C-alpha cells in the first residue's frame, strides 16, 4: 500500500506542485487548504507524514505542528515545514515547534522527494507505484479567454470519436457556465449537476454512463450544469475521481478548461496526459501563455506534456509567428488559420466543422489535428480497418507526399 502524506497549504498552486511531486513517485497525497482542515484531515486520514506551509491565515504552520505533536498519534510521525523565505529565524521556529525538517520555497521536486523518502525511511516502509492505464486525456487551456478553447475542444473530441469509432468523451470543466452541450446541439438532460454533490468515493462507471450525453458521432459529453450554482459543490477531489473512472471506459478524454488556476482546473490539468495550450497572435495572449508555461513548470509538468497551438481567431494584424516563438522560447506545434465565420456559424448551428464539413479545408485541418493528437499506437493502425475519417486522413497524407515528390 502506498504511504500517505498530508500536505497543508493555502496556495492551490503550491498544493498541486507538492502533490504532483509526491504522487509521481507513488505516494498517496491528502490535501488540506488551511490549518484547521489540516488538523481534521490528520485525524480522519491518519497520514504517515505531514508537510506544513508556514504562512497560513488563522492557524499558521507552527501552531498546527505544535498541536499535532501534542496528540499521541503524531508525537513521532515525520513533519516537514515549507518556509517561504528560508530565513534562519523561520527554520529555528519550525524546529522548536516540533518539525523534523524544513524546505524553502520554491523547491525542486527531486529534493522534496529525497527529503520525504529519507524522513519516511527513518519511520517506516517504501512507496509503491501508481497503476498505468491506456487512455489519453487532453486538456485544452489558455489563461486568456476567447482564443478558441471551446471551439477546438468540441472539434478535437468529435474528430477523435469519428477517427476511432467512438471511445471518446468531452468533459466541460467550465463550471461558471460552459457551452459544450450547446455547441453540439445536445439538450442538457444530464450534466455535472448530477454529480456535483456526490462524494468522490461514490463515483462509478455506471453512474457516469447515466450522466454523459450521447452525440450521434459516438462522442459522449459531460456538460457543465446550466446554472453555475449547481456546479458550485464540485471539488478537485471529485474531478480527479470522475476523470479516474472515465479513464477506464474511454480511449480519449478531451477537457474544455476555464481560464484560471482554481482547484478544479488544477485537478483537470493534473489528470491530463497532454495540455494543448492555446494562444492567439496578440500580445496579451502571448503574455498569458508565458505565465501559463511558468506555472506549468512550477507544477512539475514536463515540456513534452505541453503542446502549443496558435489559433488565428481574428482576421488581420496578428503578431508574426517567429516573434511569438522567440518570445515563448519554443516553437509552435500546431497553427490554425483564421477561418472567417465558419467556426462561429457551424458552432451556432450545433454542428462542429469536423463533423459537418470534413472534406472542406477547415474540416480537413481539424480532422488532421485530431489525428495528430491521437495515441501513437492508434496512428500506426493499419488503414484496412479504418473509419471513413481515418481513410480521409491517410488520403490527404498521401496527396501531400505526392505533391512533395
Ligand atoms: N480559427 C478561427 N477563425 C475564426 N474564428 C474563430 C477561430 N477560432 C475560434 N473562433 C471564434 O472565436 C470565438 C471564441 O471561441 P471560443 O468560444 O471557442 O473561445 P474560448 O477560448 O472557449 O472562449 P471563452 O473565454 O468564452 O471560454 C468564437 O466565436 C469562435 O467561433
Ligand atoms: Mg470556452
């Protein structure tokens, strides 16, 4: 069984960074967002070790540490403090409060893992590995609104469903009011609202099958509830549980993400195998992309996990591609040109271009993008057993090859 570590920190980004570093090497992580919740979770989940942020409102890390040390159960379990400014004063205070070790922020994941391992070795056994599953979760994200995240998520999910004969799910993570159901012309008979108040441990495949809508393309859709307040009870734990269960039922899961780093968003990004980071050719979007890349690196996401997609969603005056690449310090992986009103009119009718016009330039491009984001084993599948969509992808690739030679 994996060893359990409780992390108490009021910053969602820090919480996720520590969680990622530790789950990545097989620990089970329990998170708490303030001192009081930390003390409660320490009692209810019985962690093998506790990591405490120092500066938190109300009960700070020192006080939580002192109270834990007073209880018999935690008198000897390892406690580590995360100190913001790494000052000698903070370290001494932490050790006086009863901590076994401390780490300065920002920290390197490797150092954290090594210190945690050393502390746990002194008091117990070694960690186990996470199970591996065959599903690709793709999150579409941008810190700036209106750059085409939802349009692309709907087309990518529908494209994957058409290419691989179903097996794809689109999950709307925009809990303030997402529109994926609308973009596919699906009446919202079910939604996240059906799941919002469930405990994460209650979620199972049967329950999700009832909550997901069915699109004629074979795509399954979990839309956001029509009213934001219905989505309000959704927690990061619930998102992680829903995506974990969906993983065992679908080959592809596409996430339409909001433009922020809240708890539920971080749970979605965390669960993603690939993040399609979208930007438009304008300065605000490039700045937002730089910031998102910074946070991703803080969260310990690998460079390969992030794919950059430029979407020219306006007609004229965009920044040149080479300037954008220079600013970002890496090449753009996918570029989508301005498509006049094709996106808007197709989506207004509830018919994404990848479904409605797969032989027209925009539909073909979107289908090729869906193929490009597909799992490597799928892309190598023999053309003999191919869907119509896959046949079109192969035909276009052959045409491009002929045009080159
Ligand atoms: N390549 C493109 N060419 C032309 N129009 C586009 C293109 N991509 C997206 N659009 C249009 O841009 C608008 C914004 O797209 P969309 O709603 O998908 O963005 P978003 O990032 O999800 O926005 P929000 O912040 O509202 O969630 C829509 O009207 C869409 O039709
Ligand atoms: Mg959107």
